[in-house]
C-alpha cells in the first residue's frame, strides 16, 4: 500500500480547501492559525483587564489610563496552533472488513488537512508509541506510519485514551479524534475521558454493514476475533432481531453519550462514500472557506 | 395387510442411524466476528462439548422417522388382504368373437371386458396366477403371476371376425389347470353362445357379462343370381332395434359402384329386397346412412359371388293362356330355357324339359319331369282338389322348408283357392280351411302344387313371388347354385394336393405349399383360391369365395346371464381364498410427500460445511428422483439365455404304464442335470392335455398327475399347451415324450405354430413293445336280416406275431361260437355263419385272447343286425315313476302302443345306453324325464339317433320335464320344437319363496373335506336368492328344535345382504319341521305376488312326516306349493309324499354337493312359473296326420307352458295364451313331437284313457317313412366305410350321408356311386363308441330313400396294433428346427435356441437405493465429517473488491474518480501526471494561495 492509496491526490486536492476548526477556541502549544482561549499578541483586540503587578507595561492602555486614571491592560486575541490527536483503534476487530483501512484513510485525510494548516498532529494506537507529525514533511511520514499500522491485539479503548491524555502536555487541550469500532465494553470510558482537559473530541465510529445488520443464521459458534471467546448462538429470525435491537441500542447509547459530553459523533460505515463523509465532517467542524 | 417380503422389515434398522444422527451434537459452524459481546443476548446455553446431546423432537426427525417407516413398509412389499371368490389360478376366457366389436359400450365390448378383467385380476388370491385364453382357442398368457404381464396381454387382445370356437377354447382352458392349484374360470363375453356351447365350458365358471344393447342392423343374407339382363341380388336386412330404420344400400359389382337403393326396415323385423344389377361376378352390398341405432358395424356389409347354375329347360303348359306374371317370372331366370310350351318367341323346342309348369290344366297322370302345378282342376297325385274356398286367410307357413325360408307372406290375400286334401304331401302354406301350397312326390317325380291361380291372389305383385318361383324351379330342376360363400373363420381347403395360391381381399397373395393346410379365412371380402395343377398338363383352377361375417355373430343382444352355465359358488367360496392388493404405489407416493416435506424442513444449512450441505441437497434430489422412478414401476427387458424346457408326457394307453415310467425317468434324469437357472414344466396328454407342473425353477416332480383321456392321443393339443406354458422370458424348448402314435389333431399345423413362436421341439421315444398283441381289427354284420336268415359275420384279426388265439363270439350275453385258431403275423380274415332268430335286435361281440397279449383294449369288437319285424319303440320313463303315486303314465302308454301292434321296450331314462339301445328302434318316447336323468353322452346319442338315423322322438311332459325339468337351454331342448320359457311380459309373475333349512346336528357333517352340509346349504340358499328378480320375495329359516328366521320374508335383498343373513344359520339339535310350513305360509301371505312357494331342505329325518304331509296338503289347497330338496337315507320315504301333497317337486339331492345347483334349478322353475293348471280344451291348429281327424278331444287339467320354435308346427294349442300342446318339427332325418301335458297321472287322464288311436298315430307320425334301401356302416382301422344300397334308384340320384360320432360332432361323408347303383363313402372314425349314420338319397330334390344305421367301434385308434412312429416325431422336430430324438442330458442344452427376454422389476431396487440415498443425505446434512475448529475457514463479511482501470482516454477527467458499484469499486486512474505527493501538495498550496489572493 502506498501513501497515495490512503490519500488519493484528488481527495487531497479537494480537502485542501478545508481546515480543522473545532467549534470552540482551544489552547495550543504555540502560535498557530487557531484562535486560542488565551490572550495573545495578535492584532485582534479582545478585552481589557486591570493591571497587576508584573504585567508587561507595554500593554497598558494609556488611553484609558489617561481618561480614567486606571491601569488597564489591553488584551489581544491569541492564535494558537491546534494539537490534533488521532486515536486509532488498531485492535484485531478493526481488521474485519476494511474497517482499519477506512480508519487509515480517514486519518490520512484529516491529518492532511491538519498538517496543511500547520497543526500539530499526533497519532496514537493501542499498542505502539504515539507518533507526532509536523510541518511540510509531516504528511509523508504520517502516511508511511499509517500504512504500517495493522490490526492486532485487543481493544482497551479506555486505557488507550487515558494514556493519550497522560502524554499530553498540561494546558493543551486540542482535538482528539477517536477512530474505532467501539466494539468493547470499554467504549464508555474512552468517550468519557476523551473530552477531559477541554479537548474537543470527535468519535468516528467505523462499522462494517454486517456489524450493524448481521447476516448470520443457524446454529453457530461465534468466535471473538480478539479474545477467541466463543458464544454459541442458534440464530433464527427472532434471535437475529434481538441481536439487531441490541446493536441499535448500543449505537444509540454511543450517540447519546457523545452528545452529552459535547463530543462529535461520526458513524462511518465501511461502504460509505468516504469523500462525502469527509466533507460532512470537515464542514461540520469548520465550514468551507471561501 | 400382509407383507410379501418380510425381510424388508430389516430396513427399519435405518431408524437407528437416523436417531444417531440426531443425538450427535450438531457441529456448530464457527464464525469469527469482530466482537462477541453484543451477541451475548442471543447466546444459547451449550453444555460441555460432549459428542451427544439429548434427542430433541423436531420436524426433520419426525419426517425422517416417518420416511424410514414408509421405506421399510415399501421394501416389505405390503399388500391388503381381502376375501375373494377367486381360485389360486384363474383362467380368464375372453370372448374375442366378432360381436365383441359392438360399440354399445365404449370403446367396444372387448374394451369393457378388458377393463373388467383387469379389475378382477386384482382380486385374485395372494400369489395367485392368471391365464388368458381367447375364444378362438389361443392361449395369450399362461399361468403367470405378474399383474403387469396380465395387463399387457389383455391390452394386446383384438376383436376377431369369427364365431367363438368353444370346443377348442374349453379344451385349452381346462388344459391350463395345474395339479398344484385350484383353478377357476372367468368368461368375459356378451353371452352369444348356444346352449350346447355353454355346456362345454368348464364347470364352476364365472360369467362376466359385457355389453348393454343389441340394437343392430345387419345384412343377414345376400344372394346373387344370374338373370337374362345381368344379376339379381336378393338382400335381406335385419333390424334388431326397437326403432324403425331407413337406410340406403350401396351395391358394387366388380368394384363398380351402382346407384344406391333405399330400404326401410320395421323395428325387430326383416326386409328382403330384390335388386337388379348389371352383369358381373362379385357383388358387395353395404348399409349406409342408417337412421336407427346400429352398434355393430362389421355386419353392415356383405359379399357374394355369382353362383353358377346348371341350365334348366322349362316347359309351360296352360289351358288358355299362361299367367303373364308366371311367364315373366320364369323368363327372368337366367339359367332357364323355355322349351316347347308357350315361349314368347314362338320357338318350339322339342327337347326334353327338366321342369314342367302346368297353369290351370291337369298334368298327365305320369310325369316325365318334376312339375310346378297351379290349380289343376282335378288336383294331382295325392293332392285332391274340390270346390273353391272363397277368400281363405293365410294362417301357416312352413318356414323350415328351404323353399319358404325367409319369405314373408303375411300380406298375401287370396280371392279364392281350391279346397285341397294334401294326402301325404307336405303342406308349405295353408289357411285354416285348406292347404294353399303343398309339395310332394308321385313315384319318382317331385312336384309343387299351388291351390290357386297366380292371378287369384296378390302374390305375383309381391317380392316373394319371383324368389319363390326361382327357388321352386331351381329346386325341381336341380339347379342349385354351387356353394361359394363361407363364413369368416373357416379354413380354406381343397381336395387338390397341388401347390395353391390364396389371395386375400386386400390383394395380397399367399402361396400354400403342397400338402400344407390352407389358411383360415380371417377377413370378410372376396378371397381367391387358385389350385395349380400337379403337372403342366393340368390347368390352374381358380375358385372365388365370398367370406362374410358369421350369421350367428349378427345376433348381438348381450346376455346378462348364461342359463346353462352353473354359476360359480360364490357364497360357498367366500372366505376360503384371500386376495392381495399391492399398496406399494401408495406407500411410495406417501414416501415422496414425506421426502419433499423433509427436504423443506432441512432447507437451512446447519453446522456442516457448505459443500457438504450442497452434497446433502443433491443427494435428496436424487432420492426424490429415485422415488418418482419407483412410483412409475419401470421394468428392464434383458435378454436371457436361460433355458425353459417343457416336457410333454404322452400318457395315452398306447404308451402304457411302462412307457409312462420311461417318460418320468427321462424327465427326472434331465432335471438332475438341469442348470440352476433353467426352468422346467411338465404337461401330460392323451386325447386332451393338462398341465402337471407349471414352468418353474428347480422343478420336483410330484406323484400326483392330472387325469387325461388316455384312450386317444392328440399331439397337436399337447404341443399347443406346451407352447402356452412355455414362458416368454426364456429360450424355449418342448420335449415330446411319446410313441408318436396320434389318433387325432393336426400335429403338423401345431408344430408349425411352435416354429413361428420360436420354440424348438425335440422328442424322445417312450412306449411299450407289443410283441404278442392280438386285436380285432374289424368286425361286421349285415345291417338288416329277417328271421331264420343265414348271416355271415366277418372280422379281421390282427396279430403282431404268429400265435394261437381264443376267439369268442357272443350274441347278447350268450356265447354263439368259441374256438382256438392259429394267427399269422398281420391281418387274419375270420368269418362265421349263424342263423338269425325270429325278431328283435341282434348285438354281437367278438373277443380274441392270446397268451402274450398286452393290449387288452383292442381285443373286443361289436356289431349289430336289425331284424325285420314290427315297429319297435323305446320308451324312456322318467324317474318320477318311482315315487309318485300312479307313476307317470309310461306303463299305460306302453300298453296302448302294444295293443296296436307296436313292440315297446321300456327303460328308465337314466339307463339309456346310447346308440346301442337305438339299434332297430323306429321311435323313442320319453315320459316326464328330467334333464338331469340324461347325461350329456346320452343326449348326444339321442340327438344322433334322431338327426342321423331318422328315429322319431316323442317327448311327453309332466311335473319333472320341460320348464320344471330344467330343459331351458339344454342340449335336449335343442332337439325339441318348443322352448321351455315364456317371454310374454303379461304372463310374468312375481314369486315369494321361503326356504326352510334343516339345521339339525347332522348337518354339521363334513361333505367334501372342507365344507359341511350346512355350509353347502347356505351356499345353496344364497344361490337361490340370486336367481330371483328384484321384485320377488325371499325368506330363510333354520329349523331344528326351534325356528330361527335369519332372513324374514322380504323383497329380495342384494347378494351381499342375503349371504350375510344366511351365514347366521347355525347347527342346532333335533329336527322338528312340522309347523314351519304353516309359519312360512303365514309370512309369505303378506307378499303381494302371484306365486307363493316353500322349499324345504332336509337331510331326511323329521319327527312326524305324516303331519307334515297333511300340512303340505292344506297349504296346497290354500294356493301354496311345497318342494323338497333332500339327501340322506330316509329322505324319499319321509319327504317325497310331502312334495306330492304340496304340489311341488321332490328333488333327491344325492349327496349335498349338488345342493347349490339343485336350489338354483328349483328357484328358476318356480320363478319361471311355467306350470299352468286349470281346465282346458285344446284347439286343433294343423292338418297334420295325427290331429287331422280329431273331432272331439278330452280336456287337459294342466300343462307346461312353452314357446313354439319359429320353424316348428303346433298341432294342438291350449290355454288362454294359445300355448302349444302338441308341437312337431323335423330335426335332421328324424321328426320330434312334444306333448306339453303329462302321461295321464295328473293332468291328461282323459287323454291317457282315451280309446282313439291318438297316441299311436302321434308316435307313428314321427317314424321315418321313406323308400326302400339299406345303410351299412363298418369301422375298419380308423376309417368308417358307409354303403347305401337300394334298388331302381334313378341315374341322377345323389346320396347325402351324415355321420355323428360319439363326441356329438357330425361329419358329412363324400359318397360316390358304384357300378351296382349303390353309394359308398368313407370318413375318419378315430374314437371308440357308437356312430350314427344317416343317409338321404334324393333324385332331383325328391327324396328316394331315407334311412340310418349305427356302427360301433369297440376300441379307439389308440389301441390299434402298431409300432412306435419314430419318423413322425422326427418330422415334427425337424419342422421346428429341432434335433429330432434326443437324450435326457440334452434337455437343457442352450444351443440353437432363440434368446428370450425377461423383465426385471426395478421398483424394489430403486426403493432400496432411495433408502440408502436418504441415509446419506441425512448424514451429510447433520454430521460434520471435517474437524470444525482446526479447519474452519475464516468467514469474512463481504469485501468489496477494488479494480483499477488504467486509461489514457483524454476525455476522462484528469482527476481520479472513484465509482461505486454494487459489487466492486472501480478505480479509474488516468495515467497520473508524473507526480508524487510532494508535488501535488505544492501544487495545491499554490492554487490555494492564488485563491486567497483573488
């Protein structure tokens, strides 16, 4: 697999018009293209605040001091960079039915957008070390990294999120993008932890259509691809509808959980048109720039 | 239900693997899924991974077990058992005569018969076998157990065009009886059999009627004569329907169509029309556009070839001018030349006339030629004419006379006619006042006398006039046309020994080699028989023959019942045999449904790999296909080299016990060396042939052998039967074990049939040596002699070697001459002179004895001489004489006759010994003789005596004869001028009958091993019920100490209901019949019927027989009749008087076996109600000699009602319905007269004691009275030589001699005139017994002499001295391509035999295969044969395949597109600008920055 497979040039061309713009200002680690909740040195006036000892006296608004005889500092908007953290579920379950491929393609596309805008980008997997990508050379490296990702091991999404957060520098909130099939009971932990420290969170829920609408029947031993756990089922239409109801309930839980935590929930079927879905995602994040 | 193959139950073990398959844990398919936690909701608890699990009921399991059960059932070949009235072996006799082609039922009667036979075949007992015989004597199927073969054979039957050959059919059918099985017979026919034919049928035969309607139009006769202008066809059309019919008749002459002739025939009438046709030789007539129902088409056409008549010179003499009509009629006859008389052309020929016609003038007193006389003023010869009778009304036409046959004179009116006294001339047509037409003879010239001028009636205007004139001239002038019309079915024969060619109507020519018999005519139309001369000098002679459908076959009214056939004893047989009806087809059909259901139930894959599951599905498909195939029940024809040899063992006396032993040794030796696959059958034959052992594998000869007629040898019927029992599914051989000495049958034809059937005939010689045999080769005595005359008796004694022999001559029981003589080898003439006694009949026997004589049968011969003397009458008295008070009048009659100088020999009828008794007898008188008192042979002898010897027969009635004597349909009745039934529906009465059955303890005695007397009584009562009509009443009561009415008096229930009720009769204690008669009468009184009858069955004992007699007498007075049928020692003493008092019949039953037939007979008698009692005065209805002079007559108080036959004449009629009292007709040479009342003891007392010479006159009238001459017949070797001699017979006289043999068959003898003026001829006489020879010498159609003689053959040809005929056996064998004489070791040799074909039934194997296939499919469906965990293929959800298409099409967008499709993602990639990602990114950045700037 080459990098162009994960990110076709046409897609890249189309995505170059987009930027990753979370709905609210996020604290970055340095100057960047994103509005920061902090006050900074931009030319955009933001606010006044009283002067406290130690403040840079160059920022005192002398016009106000002249009028009101109060030392008031003039605050300007700060433009931060954005830290985008991808948490890609690389468990064995993701290898089922192109889910991992879709995850990689999605990561590559969004990563491209991030890197285009000089955002900081890190890619976390369940088992490997986190990888950061910056600047103009970041994209090839990202693609190379993504290509090498294979599904292995079990899902410990909660743990992974915790690890991701722990590795994050204090004060940097950033954008967490979790790409997973969420097929483990730990999905709740992951979603609950992800928005911590003010990070904006997008949960991309990658599922194969057969996982939403199971196409199985008869007496089966279902083997968990990760744990090798076996579940014996006798699937008749009643049982199948029961399972489908469970799946629908699970997905609904995820939707509600993400909504309540202020996360963006993006369900992605492997048979979806990825380009359209990307446009949807990016539009919902930032809107088209003109 | 029964199982034919109990081993099939083992298939039930298949249930074990099925259950095992179900308790084996189903292998679960392992499917890898991303995660299982969402699936836990659907998880089912699964116990530890043991291979077994608890058996759970499921639809597949239920259906599979049901399937196993049905398969098991199918493999056991289940059958449903039913009781059946059929025997183990049933011979189906199919009537395939022409009338079976009638289409009153669809498709035709034979078609209906086929359907009936097929359904009857299914009712055969378990393992029963069937044979099929057709009434043309062919065996279509023999002793075959396969229903399918039966159906196929039945389907192959076709309607023939012949009449049934019942003699041959009965022989063949009875020949198929096998020693090891009960054999029953079923006749499927429309009942068109004569009473005589019916009696030939096997006893116990079951008749299955076919056909519903007899509506038929037919051409019953087509005669063609030459006329001066061409041809005159006389066509007679018979309408047998109840509707008037009109039609057009199409004639063709030499295949040229003529204008149609319209014709109308009234319902049930006959029309004769004369049609003029152009000259030609072959005439065909066919009915077209018929307006009334005509269900039989084959008789709508007729063929005739023009007869060649001798030319006749006719001279007409008339007073003034001859009748114009007469002249025209004579001139119209093509064969007539008018001479000397009043010919139209005025030419006067002086030639001698052959016939003279006198119209209104007196003929000369001595005629020069036969004459036709019209109203001669003074009469002529014995005919005297007196004053004219004005307008006489025609009342009698003697249609038995050939001149009058078929002529309808009913519309003829007369202005006036002479009053004639016919003298001894025969009256042909008469009015009550006077005879109108008579024929007679004066001296040597015959004449026909019309008592009226042609113009004095409208006769000349009627169609019958030219016909009548034609017949009279032809008859008187000796111009009868040569016989050239035959019926289909006759064999074309000719005296020529040359090569012949037969041309069929279709034009196909068939050469017949010299010496071979000609073919049978099997098609209607014109046949040609060309004899090629034996050498070149002889010309080829061609005979053209018109073959028509047998006239008997035109009568197609179907009969529902055969009167002379004793119906099968159905009630008695019920429960003794059980039939099996296979239900395999139903089982397979059910199995197919179950299999399809199971297929549906397991349609989802469970646990096993997909490929295995597919294999299971395919296997199920195969199983269904196999079941479907089994349902069709296919068969596979495979050639087989298996040899089937039928041994035909000659058991005739010429072979002797030693020969029979040799034959059995031969068979045993052959069987010992028979290969295992070979099959063998054994038949035994003599004069007839029987199956000893049906063809089977590993035959073991049993000791029992059927009885055959050992006094004759018929190789032909043996070969035919052997051919019939040879199975078609083998290479067939027949081995004839015989001495080759045949006495009858055409064995060359039979061997030819064998060759055509592909059967080889080999032979082995068995027989006894007859070294010291002596025999009487011939023995003769003068036919007539006078008392005191010296007679020479001549004999030829045959000796095999020189020996001394004792020769004994007896006259009656007395030894006349006895001496020892020396015999040379070969024939030795022997003669002795004796003096004849004064009167009586001399019967001689000659016996020869020698020391080493082994064949005793040929040592005795008989001869007889009749001594001139007074008339002798044989009086046969009926048995009623012995128990009825006053006898039956025979003694009084004998006394009356004796008083008028007639010698009377009185005998009980049962002791009538046949032709022997008839020697020297002029007339026979039977007095109240019951049918059963004369057996078939006695009746045959009587028939021969009457027909051939001209002995008169007078039959007097009584309560045991005619209708009450069960004459109806009997051979005896065929001889009588009346039929013992009344068809007038007005006279039909309904009957109420009560049957009283003695159920005392003694009735439980076994009669024939299986059945008790009571069983037979029950069967008899059931049979009696069947004889009754629907409106009749019946009641049955069992009487012991009590009375039990098992069937109270009621309208006749259906057969089943009656049998069921009657079966409740149980044996009880003592016998008290008294009182039961009154009880029965009370119950019968409620029924509104004309006749109330009580029938008592007893075994001979009752407490008080006198009381019973009084009871019966009382009932008699009240209008009831009582009959008694009984058996047992005291039956007669106790019960005969009861029957007399009760006005019924006493029927001694002999042993109980006869009960069913006696009951049926008694019921028929009662139901027909033919006894008429009252007080009647007879009316004279004829001018015949015995009644001509009767002026007063006593009354009769009763008589047997009967119907006059069409050609018979009633002398006296009696009663309200004008029943014939005295009737008479000519039967052959003899005359038969009946007296319907009795001999005087009950009804005709006034007549018996009457002074008038009525009885003498009546009996003398029957005696032969013609000319002087003698007939002498001698049997020498196998040939009978007949010599008819007389004095002064005219030069043109001819003799017609008929010989009736001991078997009742008549043969005509070709006679030739010898130099001394007598006639000599010879005929084959192979059988032992009496032969009746009748001779009639005629000159110009005028009888010159009539007489008869008997010849007795002491022993049959079987015993004639002679040696083994090896060449005959070899010749027969060679004809079939056989090896001639063979040894026992060659009996089963395969070489040279035609390969047979056998059919393998495939249903069973197919079912077995289906069972196996099903088991496999269940296993494949359920049991996983590969380890699931180790090799579970990873099942991945569907993955979209990506295909990359590289294109350099410039129209494609430069940018890459990705299209989605259902199955794959097609990635269209333009040949990318040589770029890498970096360049691309640079480019996009630039574009963006451009965008920003803008």
